[in-house]
C-alpha cells in the first residue's frame, strides 16, 4: 500500500557506516563493478557486521580514540600486538608446509617474510618513536594467549571438528582463523584516524596511529582474503561452514581482548551499568514503527483484515463481518488504497509547511515546538480517520498476536528489549496503532513493556471498532506524554531520571531533542532535512561517545545531559544502542558451537 511505501522510503536501512563495513574491498580490483558475486571471505565479514560495529564501543577503542588509555595499558596493548605478529610468523610457516599448490605455499612464505620485516619495523617504532623498550617481556593478555593457541592449533590441523582434517584443507582453515584480525585492524585503524584527525597533533598516541594506518593493513587483508576465496572454492559446503565457524571464533577472541581492556580513567559507557542505582534511574522510550520494525504496523493490520475478508468459510456462509463480506474484499483493498493516498498527500504537505521560513542559525526548541503546534500532524489525522472508517472492525485478537510474533524487527532490537527489561529500568514503547501488536512483537504475551498504543475492545476475540485507550499520536501529544512521565518520576522519587528516546521520523523530533540522549535509527531523509532546518545537529553515536569520553577527563559529572541542546545521535543498528546502554551484555554468539 502507498501508505506503507511512503514511510519505508523515508528510512534507508543502510547508512554510510554500514556500507563502509560491508564494502571494504576484498580483491585487488578495489570496488570493481565486474565482480559478479560476493566472495566467501566478504560474506563472512558481512555476517559479522554487528560484531564489527560493537568493536567501536569497546573500552580499548574508546579509550585509545579519546586519549584516555593509561600509559601502562597502552604499553601492554603494543606488546600484545607484537605477540600477535610473532604468532602470525609461526602460523604462516606452518600453513605453508601444508600447501599442495606451489603458488599457495609461496604466498604463505611471502607473508611470513613480510611479518618478519614488520616485527623489526615494529620494534624500531616502539623504541624510537614511542620511547618504549621492545625487549622487555610483557605477559600475554589471556585473550591474546587464547587467540595464539587457537591459531597454532588450527594451523596444526586441530579445528575442533569431529571429522578427520585433510592436510590440503589446513591452509583454508588457517586463513579463516587469521583474516578476521587482518580486516578488523584495517577497519578500526581507518575509524580511529577519522575520529582523531581534528586533534591528532595533541593526541598522546598520534605517532602510533600514523604508523599503523589503514594503508598498512589494507594489502595484508586483501591478499589473504583473495587466497582464502580461492581455497574455499575447492571445499565442500560442510568444510566452508568449518571455515566460517573458525572465522567467527577468531572474531570473538578479538572481542574478548578489546572489551577486557580498561584504564585508570572511568569509561562513560555503557550507560546503564554506570548509573548510581541509589541516585539515578534509566528511563528508556522508543517509537515502534520503523524504529523497531522493518514494516509498518498498519500494513500488518490491513493484511490481516483483507485476508480475513477472503476466508472461504465466510464466503460459503455469506457472513457479513460488520459490513465486510467476501464480495466486499476487493472494495476493502480499494478503501485502504484511498486512505494511503490521502495520508501520503498529507505527509508531503506537512513537510512543505514545516520547512517554511528561514533556516535557523542555531537550535531553537521554542520555534520547533510552535511549528508542530501550528500544523496538523499527518499521524494525528490518519489514525482517527482509519479507525472511524471501520476498515479494521472484525480483526481478531489472535490474528494480531500471531502477526506480532512474526513481525520483522530490526536486527538486534528484540534482544535489546529482552535484556533491558528489568525492574530498575523504565521502558516505554510508543505506537500509533495496536498495543497488542506491539507487545506481541517485542515481548510475546507478557506485560513487561509499558506500551503507549491504542487498546482495542474485543467481543469474542474480534475487534469491535471501539478503542478504550488512545495512543499519543501527534508530535505534540507524544512530547507532552514523554515530558510528563519524566517529570512525574522526578517528583515522586529520590532518583534522578536519565532519559533516552529512540526514534526515526519527523514526528519523533520533539521527544528526541527533549531527552538527555536522543538516538535516531536509520537515516530518514525528511527527519534530517527538517532537523537541519531548525538547527539540529546529527552526529554518529560512536563519534559522540569518543567526544564525551574526552569530556570525562575533565569532570566526573553526568555528561550526557543533551536535552534541548539540539544534538541527536545517529546509529545504523540496534547493536550500537545495545553497546551504548548495556555494553557487551549480549553480543551475537560467534563461538564454534
């Protein structure tokens, strides 16, 4: 339906950050359009996109990027990198001995020689530019030791697989265990340089970043992935699955290292564990349609209604489902189309009207609020019109619940709500449509979530058309509800409310800028255009984390107080939200099982 299509067109599922992860070249023809398929190593990498995003929020990455990593911890990191190089040197030689193809053997031996040169260069950098003694023995970090043992075992043919390992397969298995590290360091070095470019001259570890830039890692991972792709072409599907399990396990071991590194400086994330439980409480709000979902709730409800109108038993019985019969099912579809077209037109006119006037020089909440107050919200008009039309009468509660359980949510969204749901956190999800659909999609049949949605009246499990409680639909109604809940909690409890609002559309703007932390999921063009017109700044969340961590060097106070400052944080995935609020509490399991 057009109503759904208009909304989904405003949401771009992939942002520049995710494209950067997925499109890092895997062959020497960088970005070549002649590639007819995705290589196997790139497919492995794309399947680990969530884990890669998670690395940017790790203690080690944030501390290094902000310059808050202590000297002792930095020295240990440098020493562990040397340990890793020494392991690579040994593993390349072991893999070379297992190669049946002369050219493959030459590739491994060539990489081994390059690592040997890199170790010499590394020691020179450590001594001359960093002022450290490369000969001092530094204990292996437990995660580095596990990765070392894992690589050596793999290169020796021990891949923890029940079937006997053929010698000819070992080089592919070995590369499967090594390439995640090669590509990950290339990605993180590029991200790091972007973050510190503005203050690189004053950064305590700028010399390290300069020496270990993306350019130095690029050739290594590209050549390794090119050979891995070639080797995988001769493997069976089961053997490729073994390579993939090794790849994911290597990613997990790297994550163990990055997430275990702390510093003398306090890390500003994750938000929830760092709150003082006696003085502070997290109040989390999220829009539902397109913030949590990939499709609109109304599309789901409409499909249930249309399918119900076409049931064979109703055709045979000539049942008049409150005016909807089998004969009327075509008319029902036409009605939905007309409602969709009207909503689309109202959306277009609303955007034009709210963009009238001069572009703001700086953020002015009062002006933004008055603009919304003056205009009629498309949702505020569409929702009562659709309910008033009676097109949803006759839909079943069971159908709504089943549809909710099957509803397509953004990756990581459901896991986040399952983990954040506890008595110490206030969680509210806002939907213009059905509260039953929202609850079923996010929490099954439980009532753990506070859902601000329309509550239907049912007779024998069938929606009568009456709504006992109406959701807050317009931007003004939503922000008044949001402000009221936060204010009431602050008045009634001794703990300070720390508010987070997660949204995706223009209708969420007032709530987003009112919260301590306003997070935008995806890249809704209309939202960004309207926000920019009113002086709102959109910043990638991971860049904001580094910036706020720098502030933490100067104060121990709550530094996320962003309400009314006109800064919103953009994310490409709920994985980033999970990392910010809960930390590594739940990363998609990437072990060998």
